């Protein structure tokens, strides 16, 4: 079952599109990045696959996207929008995994502790701006304070898997050949559908370990 609702926040109206599991045990709330919306291939793949595994997927559109703006606001404004949506995400009474892709992953990491998130799913975490590895955002990822899964493209210019700091603070799954949007070149040894399967299989397995 799919339904959408508008949620008023301090920074404007956000939208949640629910993809409900028949017998849910978890809610995965995921938001988009700064350059796109919930139509992103990885978010849509998760919404299509996870409900069959007992995970309700809530795709969250930040207020700036709902308002039709082309540029994302400052990180603090993004965090406020996420805070404003959270009560609606938690209302069903299930543990909520905070997730997002790119800028949305940063928001999830920064706010997980304050909001009481059960875990964090970071898709295409932007470890650094392209070509500027010295401007690391690793502290945001390491500071999430809850079980965290990072799913990263092997050729992501915002941070390739080998660039991530070692440690037990998170798990990392690589999507071979994937770029920041998990697109894979035609010459790759896996298809685009197989690349999406890597993502969904990893998240199904990980969410299974949380409950």
C-alpha cells in the first residue's frame, strides 16, 4: 500500500510517501540528496523491495523540494526539516531507521542521536567534495552513535570505499563500478539492475539483523 501525506515543519511543508509492509517490524525513513528527489533509483528500489521483508519504507521529500526550489538550503535548515518530519515517522510506534542518500545521509547521521533513531542507512555518503579529500566529513558519519550501514559506489567521486576510515563504527557495502547515483557503465561486469540488487540485498540483510 502506498500513500502520501504533507507534514508541516518549521522550514515549510514536507511530504512523506509511505510504502507499507503488511506486517511491519521496522520503518526505514529515507530522504533524497541536494541534487534530486525521491525518484532516485536506489530509493525507489528500496521502496519496491523492503516492504516484503517487514520494513515499511517512508520516502521523505524535504520542504525545499516540495516548494519546487532547485537549491538545497544550509545543513542546519535541512536538519530542522528532518526534525519536523520525525514525529510522523515515529507515530506508527515502530523502531525507525534514519536514512538518506548523499546530503540526506549527512542529515540522518547528524540527527540520529537527538531523534532516537534505531540505526542509520547512509547511501552514497558524501565523505568529501569531489577532488577535495582534505575536506572530510567523516566525523558526521562516525558520530551517528547507532548501528550504521554505508552503501557506496566503487567510483563515487564524493568518496570511494577505500577512502573511508577503518573502524567498527559502521558497516560498508560497495556497489562495484557505481558512481554517486549508483549508475554503472555499460562496460561493467554487472548490469544496472544487478547493481541495485547489491543495494537492496545488503539492506534486507542488515535490517534483518536489527530486529
